[in-house]
C-alpha cells in the first residue's frame, strides 16, 4: 500500500512540474479571421511569457499542454489570472502579474484564440 501511495504521489508531482519544453508541436494552420483579434491581444499581452502561439518560454508556461485544457483550467481561470495574477504552481517560472487593464471581452477573445490553438495541437 505504501509503495502505491509513494508511486502515485511521485507521478502526480512529476506531472505538475513539467518544463515549458514539454509541449506539443505548434499548430501551423493560419489563424481564422474570427480569431485574429484574440491573436493580436495575445501577441500584445501574453506572448512575451507564454510564447508565440502559446508555446511557452523561460518566463511562462506553454498553453499547449494538457494542464491548460478546459477540464483542468477552465475559461474562468484565464479571467482570474488576468484580473488577479497567478502564483506559480505548475512550473517554477515565477508568478504572473495581473493584467487588469484587459477587459472581460478582451480576455474572452484571448481565450477563444488559445482554445483554438489547443484544438489544433490536439490537446482536446
């Protein structure tokens, strides 16, 4: 029993401590016209840390990871992150500051773009 608990705990910890290099290939499809506003907002506000097309960097995790699929980090998590910032919890890349200047509508556009990237990458 102890061996199972230790093994399960270790597996859980390892799955939550992936590096930004542990990502799925970047989608190569052109961004649909209806998502260009979200792409522009993402590039202006998020890509510096989360990488071009959500691939991650040494400053922020990739959104092309199972950890960020809707069943683990729902759309509201993106709104809370933009509004309040985030304490580092899946990767040791530092805390995310708030981006409170973004409106809910702008965050919705960003989320729609990120979800499209994730679908293109086969995350869900």
